[in-house]
């Protein structure tokens, strides 16, 4: 089931209408330059009544440069339909700016907290669906770090087939061009596939633009869409500080593909998949390179098994639930020896979910069914002002909505 992804502003408005505590309108003309007045000629006797009738009410500006401002009204002049704010808005409230007017007993900041209490209440009953492809079997490790952003795993799959072509096995040195600040070694101990990995020691004197390249037999990878490879570093890197270059000319001086290696945690072999930007041009790749784009200081880098893959050709198999478990204390996916051998040297797909996020701004969308949030938050707001009869009614509606959740709580929880 797919739930509507309504924003906090939309949820708040719905709650306001259920509370009979909101009036939505827009400024009819400019307020003063200091941002302390709001003018709206729709605030007639029906909406405002007499002078001071709006005193103490809350204004939430919902458009323009003041979007998100929450201010309280100190004084209202019925003749000019002008509300004076206790605290100035970010800037002038100009004609056409939309706003919400809330009754005094329902501060919008409290409504926001009630919305987030509803999100908290839904946690462990519903999860935001997640599929992750960042892990890869290596025939050795039975433990794999579970990526952040996953709180429950329902199933583990492995890619049993994908069309690919090897670009560089990293079992030989890059000897087409070599910067003097790079020292290369074939590492037969710290590796992921084959007999060696390529270890590059980067001197502290290395500077942006330094690179090493290697010539390869001409490859047509125009039918492929991803570059996949193993990478390890002794220092944590951010995205793009190290790049892989693919070129149809020697030395990779004008690469057809510049692959920015994603952020990588220090001292951890990481399997990366990066989409090719221009595969239709990659018909005669003859040079592959590693480029140092920013000064990360002295470091050691490892590379292994660089290949191009065709995503649409992939087929997947599900790993038996008896062949894996979760070590919650260490956030590890733990395979049985049989599960490890069954996966072998293949990409792993985790299917699960993440805990829903609290809504921190008006533009943030909910990951929890809005019907539950609206009814739960309305019940909390009514309870806060002592209207327990109506609060009980909306809480019942919230409980009915809770039963409609497509729960993922039958999976294996991580946190």
C-alpha cells in the first residue's frame, strides 16, 4: 500500500479544520515595512468581529519570504482589518502572501509537536520502505556492516546473474602515466577478488589533478550503465575527492567518464556502484585512471575489480531466512557459512525499511499514513485543552487508521 506523502503544512491545515480553530487567507495589501502588520480585508465582522477580537491569535505565514513565520497578534483594528504582530516577521508581509490564523488555545508549535508525537507512536508499526545495494559478498566475510538508514530487514537477496565486462582487475600496476607522488604495489594480502588488489600510496606532497593511468584493450561499454568496483582508503573521503577516469585517448587527459567515488569510511573495503554518465559515447575505452582531486593528505588507497554492468540484465535470488541473522549490538548482517557460500562473490540486496522521520519543516513530507497523524494529533490537541470527549473520538479514529498500516514489523529489527 502506498500512503499519500502529505507535508507538515497540509497535515497542520487538516488538523486545524477538525479543531475548528483555523482560518486560511492571504494579505489583501502590504503591511508596514517593519513586518509588524498584516492587512486582510476578508477579516470582516464574520471573521473578526470587533476591535481586539483577534488579539492573542496566532499567524502562520505560508508563502513568500516570511514562509514558516509563526507570530502572535497583539492588537487588531477592525476598521482597517489590520493585525499588529507582537514580534516582527522576517520581512514585510506583502499583498498576496498566504497565511493561517489559529485560535489562541492551539499554538501552531504545539500542533507540530503533536504531529511528531504521532510519528513517534507509529514507529515500530510502520517503516519507510528501503532497498539497499551497497553490500557485496566476497566468499570470506560472514559479517557485513548494515548501512545507515535501515532499521529493519525483511529479506536478503543476492544477484545471481548480471551482464558485465571487466575493465581492470587491478592485478597489475597502472604504468601508462604515473605521478611521482603515487607509489604502486600489488597487494596479495589485502584484496577482494583475484590474486591482488592495487595499492596506491599517496604522498603528502600530492596535489589536485595528480593521477595514474593504465592502457587497456579497447572496450565498448556503451550497452552498460554502471561502473562497479571495490575501494578502500586509510582516510575517510567525501564524494569526488578520488575519481576513476575512462577515456578513449591515452593518458585519460580528456575522459569520457569521470566517476566520482562516493564518500567512503576509512579502513573499510566498500563496494561502489556509480551510474555511467555517457555510456552511449563509451565505444572505445583504451585508458583507465585514478585521479586525486583534492588534498586529503598522505593516504593509502586500494582498488579491486573495476567492471561495467548492465543493470536491466540482473536476476536475483532470495537467501533463506535460516542463512542470516542480525547482530543488533554491532549493526551487522551475519551470514551462516552456508549463506556466505551460497552468495559467493555477488551483490547483496537488503529489503526492509527505516523508521519514519519526524517532520522538521512545513515542506517535509510524512512517511506515516496521514489519516493516523491527523486524527492522533487532533486528539492530543483536544486533550491538551481539556476536551476529553472529542479527544476520545479522534483517538478511536486514529486507532482504526493504525490497524490499516501495512506493517513491516515482522522483519528483523536492527534499531
